[in-house]
């Protein structure tokens, strides 16, 4: 006997989110903020913090996070208007089979970060509490499956956790940053700190933009629940400009004052070890559940299954195995490299929606899409090559070149078709 899988119960992995299931800006903003409060982002901020004077650092962080926010907000707008996530949009952009390429890139990236977060939580907890090293692997298993509980529930689970965790993290951050400012000698002391490293502004913006661009590309998994395009844009900018900006600023602050970029290490240096452990747990949980949720959505599209909950547990299992085996250590450089090849996906999707489909996708169940959308795949390849070889801000170059290439290919193709029609008609 086959059990019917309810699209609502599974958070609509293969269909648009209906309007009666849409969420408020408050709900979406909390979920997205929980997602962007990510430990790895602080490290990026720390690298920037030691390379510039305080005022220049603020401008670089603002520029990088604003660009990231705009990129995510445009995709968020499309998701709200269509009710579709990035994986489903990719079908229109890359084709029925071609879209599996983006599913793999996005899904693998997310489960790789899930392995990293799971391992980080277990390793740091053992280190901070003085537990025996033998506890590390069992704790990875506990956290690997524990972090996915709210993602298993779905959007509602993510929202409930974020309602508690986001305000708590903001309070903890405010306390820590107040102490850090005092330890630095106030604003005057911060302005007097001289850089100890070198980095160009372009490289710094690339670092800030690229560290979380994978998350920005998949923020559509939540913005598709927005009641309007305006709601999606505001919530996305709130999370990716202000939320991600706050994380990079904390990392920069910590690197300047304590030579530590991570909020947990900063709190330990401030004598707030217990609060630091709580901050680590909340910080990682609110990102981990979103990350494995992203994997599940991409996996559902790749496997063409509505069983998102089952795919969620499967993703948590894969991430846990990677963590226990220690593979998270060599995954990081590869995941950062994938950050170069992810933004062009968003660029092609934008061009497909605004130029190719004139802001109106047809219903997925009423249209026959090609197995491979050659123009979309070609534009993605061009954008990826441009990003990989660019000496400038690689992720932004990838987005712009991919979007421009796809638009030009569509315009040229349309002009050729019209010319052929005219010639055939004249004949």
C-alpha cells in the first residue's frame, strides 16, 4: 500500500507554495537571520579586520554585505513571485536533466558545510569543557542527527527555533561587543589600531561576498513562503546585509581586539566561557538546520521525490559520516572553491526569469521542458569560467557575466528565429 505524501507536510519540495501558506516578514526575517548567523562568516570578517584601518574596514564590510544582500534579494523576489525555490527555477533555466547539475553543486556544498558544523560543535565542546577526546565522535553523531530535528519538521520547525535563538544571540553579541569596545579603549582606541596584514579592497569584498553566497543562492527555500515580493526583498536584505554584516563585523572586532575572529573564542577571552558555549550551540544549530533543509530541497528535485523529511534524515546521515571520518578538514578548500561556481547559477536564473520568461514562469505541471537547456548551460559555463579566471570580485563577475551571456544568447536566438520566419514567409 502506497502512502500519500502531502505537499504541505513536506513543505512543497516539487511545487509552488500556495498563497494561503505564505508567511509574514517577521517570520521569514527570523528564519533568515538564524541562517546567516554563521561561525565561518566571522572568520572572513577577521581576515578583513586585520588588513585595514577601522573606518576602511567598515566600508569594505558594508560594500561586500550590501552586494550579497542585493544578490540574495533579487532571487528572493523571484521566489516570492513564483513560489518556487532555486532547484525548481533551475528546471526552467537548465532543463529537466540539466537542473540536476545545480542540484548537485548546491546540495553537496550544503552537506559539506553541515559536516563542518557538526564536527566544529563536537570538537569545541570537548575542548571548552575538558571532556575526554573519546567523546568527540559520539558527540558528532548526537549533533549530526540532533541538528536536523527542526529541519525535519520543516519551515515551522526552523521558525520556532529562530524565535528563541535569534534574540538570545543578539543579546549575547551585544554584551560581548560592549566588553570588546571597552577593552579596546573605546572608539578612539579602535581608530588607533593599525593593520597587521595586507589585502586589497577587491579581495576583501570577494571574501565577504563569497563566504555565504551559497546560502544566498538558496535563500529562496524560505523566501518562496513570502506573501509578496516586497516582503521577500526586505527580509532578505535584513538577513544578508544586516545579519551577515553583523557576523563579519564581530569577526573583524575580535581580530582587532583579541586576535580571535570566532565569537566563542572572544567570549572565552572575556571570561564568558559558559555564554560562549551557549552562543556556539545556538549559532551552529540555527545554521545547521537551514543547511540540511537546503540539501533536502535540492535532493528532492534531483531525485524527483516529495519525501523531503526522508531526504533530510539522509542528508544528516551523510554529513555525520563525513564529520566522524574527519573528511570535513579537506572539504573546506573545495567548498570555498565551489563558491566561485555557485553565483553564476543565480545569474542565469535572474536572466531566465526577467528576460527569457518575461517575469512569468508557466506552471511546472503544464509545460514540457527540454532535457537540457543549452543556452542556460552555456551561459553558466561562460559565467563560471569568467569568475574562476577573474582577478576582480570573482562571485560578482560570475553573476554578471552569466546573466549577460544568457540574455544575449536569448536575444540572438530570437532574432535568428524571426529572420528565418521572414525568409520562409517571403519564399
